């Protein structure tokens, strides 16, 4: 591997770390939040390193496809864990509702003959 290739890779990875908040906020919001756009030097450097790009002249800055894919992969486990928690919670709620339904049915079965006998 050439030394220039290595330097470029290291510089890119350092930029990802140094500007991680900007990158994550951009990932979450879909484009660079306005309060980051004032730092032209950083924005220009991230564009040059192909971390950010502008799809059109009137559009905001977005993460490049490669960086979005990297973020998707990095956050996939957390997203799956959250889905598992949500599904588990929904199943617990359904089980609770089924239990209430069964209790109500039993109560109706017990109370109905008593009411018939009293009339």
C-alpha cells in the first residue's frame, strides 16, 4: 500500500472521529443541521473527503452514500435490540389483555347462572 493511500485513509478516519457529532446529527436529521453550517472550513474539508455532498444547488448537505451505509451498519445492532424490546413489550401487553379477557369470560360464566336462578 502506498504511503499516500495510507495518509488519506488515516485522515479520513480521524475526520470521522473528530466530527462525529456533526456526522451523527446529519445522519439523524437527513442533512447538516443549520448550526453546523457556519463552520465553512470543516464543511469544506468534509466535502473534500467525500463525507458530505450537496445533491443540488438549493439543497442542504447530506452524508455520502458510503458514510450512510457505514452508519447503518454501526447502528443496526442497536436498532434491532430496540425492535426486540418493542416486540417483547407488545407481546406482554397482548398476553395481559388475553388474561383479562379470559377472566372476564369466567366471571360471566359464573355470574350468569346465579342471575338466572334469582329471577
